[in-house]
C-alpha cells in the first residue's frame, strides 16, 4: 500500500527528496561557509504550507509541517450518462450497495476522535482529491490527519474516473457534520465482487489518530482487492459501470472476435510471430483478479489461459487463480515467460524502482520476478526503507537489484565518499535542531527521540504513539563546553522605572558587589542612526559615575523599540550595508566619549514574520545583523565588549546565524524567560497538551528552559559564551476556575488582553514585579504557594495566578547553569526586586499623616455555617483566616447529624434492614448461579455429557430426521447412549426467559472436575459463597404425554430433558450479618467527634495548632460517616414484586453503608471484608461503585485508611492531626475518585478555600 503525499510534503521527505535544495541560495563571492549553511537551512524551511498538527500538541516553534493547497476544484461527482474518461470495457450499469460499520476484532487504541477533527481530516482528503485528475491505470490511496482523527480512502481506477468515491465521501462527511456517525473506528466500503478486483472498490476509514496502523492495514486490504470483515449494514446505493461478459461456446469467457491481438493491458514482450517455446505475449494480474478476468483481458478462453500457463494448480477454480499474484505476468499466447528480473546498472548502482500509487511488495515482487524477502534484502541500505510490512511511500525509490542505493535528495550534491548511513548529516535543520523522518524540524520528542526501525535502514525510525520520530541531530542534551574564565552576573537596569507610580530605583543604588556587569537599558537610536540618551539623562550620568569595579554596558533596542510602529524600522535600516558604517561609528564614538565598557544590542527580532502591527521582517536581516555585530567587534577590539540578547524560541532564533555570531562577539544574553504569557491564548502550538493555548504554565519553567539551552548549544554556540536569563518579575493570569490545580487549568482573556490583577506599581495586567509579589505574600490573601517545574507559583485572591523566581530559585538556577559551564546569569531586571524608597527620601514624611485603621481587617470568625453549600455561597465575603475554622464547624455539624441518625439505626432500625437485605440476597443466589453456569465458561470446571435415545435412519419418516439419525448397521431404536458435549448456556437466565417451544435442550449430566477453581471463580465474579451451593437434578424441559402415565415422576425422569448434578442454591443460606461492625464504629466515631469539638474550641488560643490541619484531617471521617448513614437510609421495605435491578441496588446500598463504617473500626473487621466483596459482586452493575471503594478500604496502607488509623489514637496531639491532614492531602486523585459523593464534597472544601497544598 502507498501513502499519497502532497507536493509540499514530498519536497520535505528525505525519502524522495528531503528539505528543498540548497541550490536556491546563490553564494556571494568569498562568502562564509558557516553563513552559507545557515542561510540554506533557513531557505529550506522558509515557507511551510499549512499542515495537520503533529503527533503532540507542541510549540509551534518545534516544526515545519506540510501539506494541502487551498486552491481547489470541485470534486467530480458520479454521473451515469457521462462517458468514461478512460477507454474501458465497462458497458453495463448495475446498482450496488455501499455498507457502513465497524471492523471485526479491531485491536485499536480504545480512544476516540472528535467529530470536528474527523471533518477536518475528511475535508483534507476531499480537497486533495479534487485536484487529482483520474488515472486510467492507477488506483488512488490518500490519508488526512487532524489532531485526534485520521482518515484513509481507497478508490479503484474504474470507480474513481466516475466520481463514485466523491459521492460516498460527501455523504459520509455530511453525516459527520449532522453528528450521525460514531467518533470511534468506522468504515464505509463498496466491496469488489464477481471477480472484478480492486479497480471497482471504494473504502473510507475514520479512526482516532492513535490507530494509524489500523487505518493503514485497512486501506491495504482494499488495495489488495479484499473486503473488510465486520458488523456492516447498508448505507447507500450507487450506480457502478462494469464489463459486459461475452460467453464462448464452452461457457467460459472468450474473445468476441478471432483476432489474436491483446487488450490494452496486455504487454507485448516480443514480436507477434513466435514459436511455441519462444517468449509469449503477456498480461499482468491485477489485484483480486479471477482467471475469468485475466482470460477476458487476454481475449482468450479460460481453457486456453490454462493451456498457455501449465504451472501446477494454475486456475484450479473458476473464480481465483490460486497461484497468481497481483503484478505477476502470465502468458496470453504459446511461449515462455520473459526474464523480467532487474539487473544492476553499469556504474554499480542498483536498478531503481519508483513506488507508484497502490503498490505493495507482493505486486512489485511479482511484476519483477522477485520475492518479498528478496526486496527486503536488496534494500537494507536504501534510504527511508521501512520494509514490506509498512506503508510504501509514493514516489520513494527502492532497489530491485544489487548495487549502490539511490540518492534521496534532488538538488543536493551526492557525497563522493561514505555510505548511505552518512547521508543523514546532509541538509541539517536550522540551529541543528532535531529532524524527523518527514524532514520536519523541531525540539520535542516528536523530533528528537532516535529509535531504530525494524529494517534498520538509514533515514528510518520506529513509530512511537503514532509518530515517526527522529533520525538526525537527535537528542535534547545540553552541550557542555569548557568553563568560562570568570562567571558573569549581569543586571539589567530599566532606566524608565521612574515613570512608574512607585518602585523607583536610581541606578547607583544597585549593589555592585552582587554583579559583574550592569546593562543600562535602553539608549535610543535615532532615525539617522545616532545615539540618544536624553530620555534618561540623569540616570545615565549616575551610571557613568559608578565605580569601575563593575562593567558598564549600554544597551539598545528592547521589545517596545523593536516593535512599535514609530521605531521598529530603525534597527532594520541601521544594520543594512548602506547605513552600517554610520551606525557602527556612532556606537564606537559614544562608548569612547562616555568611557563605557561595552555595547549590548537587543533587537527583537530580526527577520520575524509575525509580530503584530508591523510588516514582516526581511529574510536577510539575520545576515545584516551578523555583519553589523562582526564589524562592531572588529572596530572595538578586545578593550570593549559586544553582546546581543537572543530569544529562547526556535521560531525566532533560527533567523539568527547564531553559531557565527557567537564566534565573533564576546557573549550572548539568552532570554530564557517569557516562555509563556497571555499571548499563548488561542494558540494551539505553544503549550504541550493544551490545544486552546490558555493553560496555566510558568514562563520560567525549567523543562522548557533546558530545551532552549540544548537548542543554542547544539546550534554551535559554546556554553561559556551564553549568559542565561533569570527574571525578577512574574507572568500572571486570571484563573478561569478558582481552586483548580494541575497543568490543564486555564486562564481567561484574549491573546492581547489579560484579566490578571495589576501590580500597584507596574500597573500592567499579566506582568508583576518580585517586589509586588513579596507584598502579596506578606499582606495579601494568599490561597496557595508552591514550587513546580523549578518555578515558584502563587495563587492569591482566589483566582490570581503568577509564576516567578524568588531568590532561592535564582540561586539554584545559577548553580545548575554553572554545572554546564555557562558564562553566568542575567537578571531582568534589578529595579524590580525590592522597594528602595528613593521617592520617600526626596519628599520626606508627611507630619499630618494619620494611618487608616480597618476595624474589619481581623474580623471575628463568629458566623454560623452548617453546610458546605453555605460556605460556597458566601466564600467571597469570608476572611481567609476564618475559612478553615468554618470548614471545621461544618464538619462537626455533618458528623453530629450523621451520628444522630446512626444512633437510631443501631438501636431500632438495623434488624429490619438486615432482614430485607438477607431476603433479597437469598433470592438472588439461584439467579447468580445460573448466570455463572451459562456464561460459556462452565466447561472450565465441569465435564458435560448428553444422554439421548438413539433413532435409526431406517426408522426416519421425515426429512429432518436424516440429519440426526444413527447410520450404523447394528442400530436399535430407543437405546440410551452418552456422548461429550459443550456445557449448555441456555439456562443462563433461569427458566422464565427460555422459548421452550423453539429451543433444543440437551439432557445433560454435569461432572465437577475442578472443585477449587469453580468455587473461587463463582465467588470472585458472582459473589456466591461455597456454603450457598448444593448439587441436584433440575427438570429443564417437559415432554408431552407424561401427564397421562401412571407414574408421572418416573416418566418425567425418563423422557424430560434434565440437568443432572447441576449446582443450585442451598436450602439453608447463611448471610453475613455485619451488626458488630455497626456497633464498634459508632463508639469510635463518638470519640472522634468529641475530640474535634475540643480542638475547634481551643484553636484560637493555641498558636501552634494549624486549623487547616484539623479541617483536612476531619474531612474524610465526617464525609464518610455521612455517606454511610445516607446509604443505609436508602434500604427500605419494598413490595414482593421488586425488580431484580432494584434488589441489586438495595444490596449495594446496604453493603456500601457497611463498607464506610469499616474505616472507623480498622483491622478488627478484616474477616468481614471477604463477605462484603462477595455481596458487591452479587449486586453486579449496582455494586460497581462499591467495588471501587472496596479497593480503597481493604488496603490498610492506603492514604484513606491511614487517616482513620492515625486519628484513632490522635487524641489532642497536634502532630497526629497534622500527620492525618498530610495523609489526606497525599491521597491520589484516582483513589479520591473511587469514593463516590465524598469526592464531590472534598472538591467543595478545596473550592471554598481556593485549593489545597499537596505533598
């Protein structure tokens, strides 16, 4: 089978011409080879077309994808009255059915695809086919992919030319749009019939993206002329043009004329006049051809076809040729088949074959005199060869003889040495990032994980999670260079900070003992490329006067200067050849005039194509920038430094010839911050696993920071030239849901509007200084503070989320970067770190100032709340320091109410409820036994034999008798005989659900072979205990006539159909009574409630008692007791005719209640757990929730049980309650989900307090 690739993807594929030719770039005279390679890599990835997403939702910077042109023509629709495009013998029009359904025994991933993604992938296929002209000789295969969905389509040449595939696909996509289809694997197919083969077939399969292999194999099935088996139903009817058959006198297909000329498909291998043993004229077998079809194409009879091809078993059936394979030549005349085995070329290269649509190894082998095994052997060193077991790529080139394999890259000069294993090093990605087998570039696992394919051929990789992964420049390691001569500590200073409301700092207030370099940001560049510092003259004067113990560097550029409509073009023009010398001379003069130590340029970003509100950058800007920096460094020499600020994004950094820049200048400030921000909103590429883009992610997370460091060092910049960025600000977001934790929590706003709270000084939504964050931590309403992925995270005011780096984190980062021999760290920005109160020194204190006293700042926590819903409704007005106290109040109330009901249950209502439970349990036992015996597995434990009276065939009086009678010559009517049978399943629903008039029941004797296995299986799966079973005989089906006999019972035993020695419900079933569990748990829960009340009363007096610990520790006992009592209350007396399902629900409620009493008792009830599990199994579907909870309660080491165990001996101990609280916080989400409604109430607690710290 062959994948049809778009022209864009084909240009990227290393298989048939990877990443576009380097010849597109004309070398300048005496050009730098390094710059040439950088330019070539960028040219190869400069204009990617729109593309389906990659296997992961990953950063858009990670890859250039391909694929479909948007200039489409209308797809041809089928018309019966329009002549065929191709000359064919299809003269008859027949109506045939298209079916829809699911494949049989599909071993898919079990996932599903969204209908929107199915539509997207389907329209890709539809649009691609609308541009493809019909072929008279080739069938069509194509695939579409969109996020969660993949679509495959096959159309035979004979149906494709009439547009039948388009009708079927259009109808199917309309049904998808109308939501009439499934989101799982689904197939629509027009099956070939009457020996017509794959030319007359259409197939469409949609499936989740993880099931790509299934889609490929299904399309292969249609390509081979076969039909997919499964559960199908009629979908639509189409008109199909088929050949009219001409019958010869011997009733086999023959030519309509005596001419010996062959049909168009028959190939003339030799001249027409041949001797009998000369080379014959041939035709080629098509997929699923029958002998009749081949004979028709040869225009000879089937008898002649067999005569001309005397091979063993040739045409042994009328329908299929058992020895023929698609692509194989067969003789249409006398003579022998030609030798068609390909030979190597004279230059030592192999015979090259280009894969065509619908090719498979069987077809290629048969049509070239080879075998599949031989093709595999010949292509062990062929670039991109994935083997015959995989999809063959259309237009890929393979070897069909010995010799050197074909070179895969058009336009690239073939190396004069080495082997095909070395070709992977040609045409690298920009920045030397990873390259996958599709020629796409990126930095994530989709590109960077190398894995050998089954063939081991160069240019191939194993498939992982549906992705073909890395083959070139693989790996994400940071390249560790030599150690720097001295570690740098760079501080950026924002010279405009006095424009803020507060948080002002003079440049000379920087602690110079903490830094080696100060970058003064920013001086402006004028439209005539002069240097202008007038906007910060006072601070610049202070800067110049600072001691020489620190390097003083002037910085130009910055985000605003580089991107604002009034200034964006200045650096673009300043670096061009015509203006470069002027700009360079002005910088050199400025440095010398003011005795500065160096220059830093922060152009954001040369060549950028997508910065809002300004034109796209020039592709040559990176080269202009390099030339400017290089000339500047030459002019300044070693006495003064030259540096630049580089982005940590592949998308922007690839426009820099960064390796060459790094070799010329002194150091690079690497901006490893702002990895995420408000701009991520609605961008499906920026955050892995977050298709909407607006997931809460840290802008300085260590995972993506390390990826960025790997990228720049792999690009060729020595680590000792890279100064890694740290931040003194946070990126903040407005949370979409208070209390949400985890990587999928979302923020609100738009890509350019943040709803986050503004800092009081920075006054910018989405951007907040470390000084302001420290204010919030000291004086604000802090909901949660933690560290994740090497970044500090803070949630305050319920829905304000900010990621930042405190001093401890920055120190840890500096240590980490030093271990890789990076040059040091650069902090943006030193004036954001803390308040230095410079404005107060200028103005002095106000003698008349009177502090405002807020009487409600620490309001009393004396409101009465009795339910979690009340807390939820009022959480906005509850002081944060009161919330945990109020949660404890509610937990006390929940536990008090539950125990009041509990007391009544224990003292007066329990025996009645148990009686109901016991009665229902006993009544369900025979039902469960019959269900087990009828589930098809009784043969695992029993031997079944049928006893029947023999009927001799000589006595048969009706036709049906002949199929079951005894043919033996010594047969005697009426004799009893025994023979082994499969144990019957007819009785699985008992006697009430069997149609006895139309059901055959064998007279069966059951012999128990595996006693232990039987009792274990029926207990584990159906809840039936061994003591509840006894064996006896069951009269299954009555025989007419015994009512007239003198001894009716004896007649029934002789003539009815019985199950002998069949398991039945015992006459005396003893049902487990958990009353002791109820009693013990009541006493212990009373003690817990008393302790909880005392702790609440003394909580405000004990400064070392954390009320949050009390709230979290008590939450599980309170909610568990409430659920247990609520479940027991559901057990009520019902009418005698209660349905089976309702009885099962009653059993589940009773046992579910008992199950949640057990944690209060502990290990003392271990012996009861077996009986409880059996009862839950008996309750079938109703007991499934209970079985989930059982898996938690039965494990003493589980965090849930650990809470109860700790509290059992806690008393008033603060440490014990704290331990229990941490055990509650440490519960896994999966375990919490097994606790039924307890999960929802725990979520309410988390919600009202804005989340819970987890350890």
